[in-house]
């Protein structure tokens, strides 16, 4: 059985044994509380809707304690007059546990719901499913070893001879040896005398003067 109750201007759908947070109501922790504004009562397929409340329907519960809602920021502002006000607000709430719902001579409580859900003694217990452990996988041998094992003896011999006949690359000369060779080459080129090139002189013809023409 379930019901819809109104409290603090809000509506809540409740069942026996459920907990809800409502607007602050008077009462300390452990006190009994009754909601008389029941708007709807449902029992299986039968649903009773109130006009606006269901006659004779009540929902009783126990106060568990107080609570605070989320923090809200209230900011006020006015233009051109340097007016600013900032305040915080947290609404005071109450936690309630629903114990019983009663309507039209029928009632639903937490104890009845617990007995309905509890398994009977005659019911056979479900046997746990046997879980078969997976067999450990055999470790796979390295591919190189497997290939060598599968290859014929003749192929192994050919591979060995090929590695033996492979030409050995000459070692790279070190930087010191390279610089020594460059220095010796430069000295040899400096010692050789380069042949001197002779340049042929050309004489300009004398231009006739004005006296010689007269």
C-alpha cells in the first residue's frame, strides 16, 4: 500500500518503512507525527483519489531528527547608488520515517511489509551454482625456439654457413685518425711548389702629338 501526502505545500509519495525529508515540523527526535492530508491511497490495483483529501485516511510516522537544505545565495543590487547585499540561506528540514498507512479500515505497517518479504521456512534454499575453475593455460614456447625445432637439419647448417661467409664490414675510422690523415695531406700539398705563371706584358703605342703633325 502507498499514499500521497501533502506537507509544507509539497506532495510526497510514501510507503511503510520509507524515509523522507519534509519542511520543518514541530517535534523532537523520537516523537510521533501524523499526516492527515492524504490526497491518494493505492492498494494494488485499487486506487482511491481524494476530493481533495481521502476521508478517514492517515499516515503516521516517527521524527528522526532535523536537517538542513542546500546553501542558497541571496544577492540584492541597485544601480547607481552603490547598494549591494549578499546573504546565505539554508532551509530547516525534518527527517521522518513512515510507520503505518491506514485508510477505509485497511492498514499497512512496516512489520507487515517485513513479514511479507521474509522467505518461508518450507521454501527450499537455492543451491549455489558450482563455479568451474578455468584450467591453466599452457605456456606457449617462444616462436624462435619453435621455428628452430621445426626446421630440418640441412636448413640449420645452411644458416650457419651463411653467417660464417658473411663479409665483415671494415671498422670505422676514429676521429683522431681522420684528423691525422688530413694534417699529413695538408703538409704534403704545402711542400709541393706550384709553378709560377708568367704574364705577358703589352706595350701601348705612343699617340702622335700636335707638334709632330705640324
